[in-house]
C-alpha cells in the first residue's frame, strides 16, 4: 500500500509541475530533454545495428538496450531517494519532464489561434510541426489533423506516462517513454525499419493499450457525452492503430465531427476509414472545443490520482 501511495504521489507531482510550467525553454536550451537524450541513443543504435542480416533480432537488442539505459539508473535513484523525507515528491520532480500535457496544449493552440481568424498559412505551418501529412489550403483538413494529433498524443504523451508512473513510479514512466521514443523513431513500416523496428512497435502497442482506452473514457466523461462513448465503442477498432482509434473516436463523438479518413502524404493518398462517418468536417471552433475537452480530461486524470491517494490515506488511518 505504501508503494502505491508513493507512486501516485510521484505521478501527481509530475502532472502538477508540467501543467503549471511545462518544460521551460531556458532549461531545454541548457540541458535538453530526456526524450532527446533517448533519441540520440536510438539514432546511434539504428546506425550501428540496422544493417546486414538478422535485423529483427538486432532491433530487439537495440530496444532492450534503450529501455535498460532509461530504466536502470532511475531504479537506482528510486531505491536511494524513496526512503528520504518527501522522497516520492522528489521522484515526482524527476518524472516531471516525462509528462507533456502543457506542450501538447501549446502546440495545438498554436494551430487553433491563427485558424480561428482565417490565417490558413500560419495554421498550416503550426500544424506541420505536429503532423507529417499534406494539409491543403482549407480549414477542415488542418483542424482534422490537429484534433487527431491532440487526441492521440493525449494518450501517448500524457495519460499513458501518468498511468505507468502511478503504477510503477519513476521507473515505470521512464521505461514507457523509452518504448514510446523507440516506436516514434524506428517503429515504422518502411523498408529500413519494418524488421528492425517491429519489436519496438509491438511493445509500444502493448504498453499503450490500457491508457488509450482510459484516455477515450476521460475525453467522453470530460465532455459529458454519451455520443462519444458510442462512437468510441463502434469505431475505435476501424483505426489502423490498435490504440489511437480510442481517443480519436471519443474526440470525434464528443465534437460531433468526423476524424481520420483519407489523407495524403507527399501527394500519395492513403485510404483510411472515417471515425464517426456521416458527421460534418471539423472547423476552427471545434479545435478550440477539443482543447477544452483535452484540458478537462487531464484535470480529471489528476482528480482520479488524487482520489486514489485519499482512499489509501483513509485505509491506512
């Protein structure tokens, strides 16, 4: 019980710090960010190991090395710090940069602000920072891409890290971020990474499974929308990703818009099924509403963690 209490405190402190101040630019310029440190390691392993035969096995080795490099030092830190007064709070400070609630809001808000005043060029440029597909010159494709990124990254960048921090503390969130970074860098169905990144991609699918469903539920509850629950149950499985469809479908239902669907990469159209097919296309106002649903979902997650801490405190009295 004490272990769970400490991990919940760690998760809550990390969330509060991130929501309050994010990861300051001055700090990023001075020391970077843990995810960029992991990214350099993954890039080095990719260059050295992703060649010749046995790429599937080499990809497994690269993934395990990255996860170990992220996790083992923080396991040692956790053993050293946990017994200290306010040790769980200190561990929460160390977990703080691994939650991205504020930066996600800021990135999507940077799309919503120019889009709301009809500045398509600036909105498209801001959206290109978070999505890689062709965006066109009309508001709906830009709003749709930003909303999908918001919903998916609400799970990958916020709820999943908090989930694993609440369950396993600092080692849990560190291991999760290593797996997520591996997937984002090598977990692609390209000729170079289809074998080397296969283990990383499958592992990422596995560790994101609980949080993706939880994120969809939090979005639906935050919006007070039974429609979101219905669309999520009906359409989440249509998505090419086993996890991204859950928060995206919930967001589509909450806003009464359609998401996913066909999209273009470098002029090549990829046919994807619609989530909430038959609904209208999103516009700038929907992006603003989506940001509010996201913010409330994150606050609700914090409330769940706080409630769990209160229950544990009452049990231990």
